[in-house]
C-alpha cells in the first residue's frame, strides 16, 4: 500500500513501491489518497460556510483528487501486478491506519514530509502516526 498525497515524497514512495512490485507479479499494489475537508483562507471551521459552499468546496477537492489518482492509474497500468486506487475522506493518519487494518495490508511504502524536532513534537506527522499505529512493516522514503 502507498499513501499518496501528490507531494514529492509520496511520488518517490510510489516509484519505490512500483519497483518492489515489479519483483513479484503476485504483489497487489494499492494506492490510497485521503482528502480532508479544506476551507479557503485557512479557516478550519465548517460553520463559517453555508451548506452549499461546503458541498461545492468538497466537490472541487474530490474532483481534483480523482484527477490526480487517474494520473497515478496511468502510471500503474504498465505494471503486471494487480493495482487499485482508493479515494477516501477523513484525517489522513487515522484513515490510513484504519485502511491497513481493514484490508490486511502487509507492507506500506510511504513518503516522509520531513517534519522534525519541535515541529513534529507539536504538529505530529502522518508518517509518524502510521509508524506508531500500523500493524505491518512501514518503509519510509525520503
């Protein structure tokens, strides 16, 4: 499984996972993208927007994410392996860990955002959370 967010580190992780998958055609490669509701101007509060505005923002974010995953599928089509993409919604770290558990994922290749020191202590990171909570080995790619 590869958690994918279109960042440079997740692109590197996808390449690494594709190279690993090429070693054994029986490996199934799942790419998971998690969208989290985002509001303009840094406002995290849903009540700041009307229901219609929230629906429109969500549709736009979903369409953009689906387009990115379509591009990923174009890359994956050259693999002889079984591949799937998933577009999920929620808190990325929590959704990824839940996906791992529910789908009996046996190996994860994911990118590192590079948070360190004080930033990570206060903000945390998706990769750090997944490493701590996952039930399978995790390969972090920088």
